[in-house]
C-alpha cells in the first residue's frame, strides 16, 4: 500500500466538521457543505471517512473492490472538507491516493470513467474526438498560431470549450475580449492537448504524469509569458499540480483573473448597463483550490446596472456544482441531485440568473435547469462582460 504515514490518516477525530459549517447568521443554523455525505448520510462518504478508508487500505483491512470504488468515486473532490477540517489536513489528497490504489487494483476507474481515461490516452482529449475537431470552434477567425509565431499570451482553450458545441462560447467570448483589450495572443489550434485534470482526479496517475510532462514541455518551448485558460479545471491542475511533475516557465492565469486585471488597467471599459439581478456560483477549482474569490466579484461590481446577491453558501463554503472528479460521467443521477440543490439555493436569493466561470459547472447546472424547468437563467461571467462592453 503506497499511502504514506505522513498523510496523517490516523488523526481524524470523527468530529464531522468536514460535513457542515455553522452559519454566521442568527441561531444554530448549519450549512451542509459535503455533497456526498449530505446525499447518502454515511461517514465513509465524507472527507473524514476517506481517511478511514485509506487507513484500512494501508493496513490490509480493506481490499479494493467495486463497493469501495462506489464510495470513493461518488466524491466530487470539491475540497470543502479540507476547508473545514479541524486537524488541518486535506482529505481530498488522501481520497486521490485511495482512488489510485483502486485504479491500480481494478485496472481503471469504475463505469464510464474508464472510457474517459482511454480517450485521453488515445486522442489526447476525454471526448473520443479526433484531433482535427479541436479547432472547429475557430472557423473563420484569424487567430495567431502560437506554435509558428511568437506571442505574449497563449490562450489555452481546453477540451470542453473546444469540442462541446454548447460550450464553445467560452472560447469565442475569450477571443473577443482579448482582441478588445489589444492583447497579443494566439492558440495552439489542433496541436493543443488535454490538460489531464480529469485523469488526475480519477486516480490514473501514470496517464496524468505523461500528459503533464508532454504539455508542459510543449508550452515551455513557446516562450510565452502567460497561459490563459477558460476552464477552472485546466487552471487548477496546470497551476497547482504541474509543478509537482515537471518545471514550468510560464504563468498560468484564469480568464476571470486576467479580465479583472485588464479592467483595472482600463484596457477594457465596461460602460453599457446590464440590468440584471444575479447570484454567483464559485467553481471549486477557482475557489477552494486556487482562492480566486474576489476577482469575479470585482468584475461584476464593475458592470453598470448589475446587482449581485450572494447565496448562503458562497466563497470557501460554496456548494459544489456536482460535475467534478468524474462524478458527472460515472454517477449522473448524483451529479444532477447536487446541481438541483445549488439551483434551488440560487432561486431562493431572488436572482434572475446564476453566473459562474467554468465549463463543467455550466454544463451540469444548465442541463439540470433545463430538465427541471427551474425558471432561472445562466450566464458565464464572460457573457456579462461582453454585454457591458458591446
């Protein structure tokens, strides 16, 4: 068993603080923050429960099997347990190590998640799409090829914004905004490959290291100052996990972070009012993984006419969208339940629209809005910026 003692898997006091947070308002009102524990109720589904599972695997008291995989892979790895943990450890790190053991023992992650890993190995994207399909979103656009000419900024589109038709507005919006700011940028076109975030979260360690090394070496050779991403998963894994695998010589920045900078520098002027009452969903990989809480809110404050109302669970206490860490692929019913909880919370604020900044969050939340006829609109933050800019 490769889970090391230094992971502090023996220190969990079963306090269950990882499952709920005391609301700062009046009265003993607890906010549920762990989706899997809230849905299923067993401590094994909570962050602390993963510590006990890891302990059992390490000592040989548990064997990797389908039942164990079912518990481990229901977790969205949203990191709310790490934010809450009374002992200061990060159960999501322990959960990933336990997932790796299951993947090694069973030959891959459970269910349809195996297809995601195989596709990433064979096609360098999780959607079983040929390389030629990666750049179809940019037909008719005159975007520099960063592999052929020097640019200051590489726009790293990501598989979802490039290959899922309903999500290509992330890419198109970002290009429009970078052009409006006069940014010298380009993309890799068909040469771009998956960031490896999904394989990392699914416990496919060897595949992730291969992807991270290949991608970093390719990006290092470009000599760009920064890599801008639309996807919070790309952003988080490239910024936080790539340096653990291979040396990186470029800055990784999310488009929300960059837009905040461009607006503050006066390179983007938001002057057209957007008369809308909105609430903001913090993507886990922008928020708890990368502590990017203020930038999106500053952008919304800069948009004339826009009114932001917060949900009770916001910032570090935000409720997950339900799509992360392979849950959307492996357990779609659970992913839909998590999204429904979030949408209901958004509606209770009286907001007309839910806003976020992640293709995965948008995909799961909008699908659930559609299937439940929730009666609330959804916007990516770049949608609103363009509405005010134009």
